C-alpha cells in the first residue's frame, strides 16, 4: 500500500507578492529587475549597461542614472500590465540615494508598491 504525500496549501507568497523588485548597484552600473516569484522568471528588467541607454546618459552609476532606470522599468512594467510590485531590499541597502531614486521613479511612472 502506497501512502500519498500530504497535500500542502499553496505558499502565501504566491498570493501576496507575486512580483518582487530587486536592485543591484556596482561601481559602474545600475540595474533593476522584477521577478515573478511563483515561476522564478524575470518579468522585466532595466540596466544602465544597455547600449541604447548608455548613449543617452552622462554617467551610468550616479543617482540620476538610477532614477532613469527606475522610470524605464516602470514604463516596461506598465506595458506588460504589471500594476504593482513588492520591493526587496538587501540587508545593507537603505532607502537612501540610488535605492530611493529607483523606487521614487517607479512610483512616478505609475507602478504601485506593496
């Protein structure tokens, strides 16, 4: 006789936070991406490494570049009909400087933050 495994309820994160914003900053570039957590795929991303964006920016690593990346990411999210995201900050990241620029420009673009 085979005993079936217990039926587990679906994880709450699938319902509460399906889209998570993750940001990465290096000494040269700024990048941000939105990950769909149930499927572990990237829904949308923007980076100052993109060739078309590098030409239009003065610097690819300052606060102004971070704001521009957030604005572009917000526009791409609205095109893909993703109205809200959850912000995931690493332990060393604080709501200040580049992080604040990305988040504020996402809000200005029309994306809601959960």
